[in-house]
C-alpha cells in the first residue's frame, strides 16, 4: 500500500518560506539537503509523516509562474475562526471565510491563506470527511 510522503513547491527565499510555514502551521525543518544548484528543505509536524518539500533553486530571483494547473495544499484545524483570526493578526494574506455547500448540503467551511511565493493553502474546519 502506498503512503503519501510529501508535496513539493518551489520557493525563492528559504528563510521567508520556512518562517511562514512555521508561524502559520507549526511546520518545522526535519531535513535539509544542500546541492550545488539547489537546496531541498523538508518541513513537517510531529502529528504525521507527511512533509512539505521546499525547493530553492540557487540564483533564482524571479517569482515562479504558478500557472493555471496548480491547485493548493490543505490543512485541517479544530477551530477555523481562531485560525482565521490568528493568521490575520500575523499579517498574512487571508481570504474570506467560505461555507461551501453542494445544493443545501454542507461540504466544508474554509478559507485560503497565501504564502510568500503566492501558493494558496486551504485551511478547513475539522469535521465530516475532513478529520
């Protein structure tokens, strides 16, 4: 049986990105691999084995074109309103709270926060299929 290991995003500024993911979601560096042309930084929480891999291409100064194919990362939280308030207070770019429904059937309550490189991270209220 396969197990999800990590998702990778390319970032410009390692320190800025590590700071964002630490402050926003409690992710800490669990491994860092230095190569001649790039650096790989793996971030994770103690809760599970899933990691976010940051790839920093050395010498890159231009923002990456995220294109129209990138979706988003998603995290589940116990108290959506508290996280919404906290991330706003941190000064992050936070979108509106959304009550997502399929007709009249609730699916999820969420918002998006944007990281320093423009990637969207969905923050979802724990419940239903989102445990």
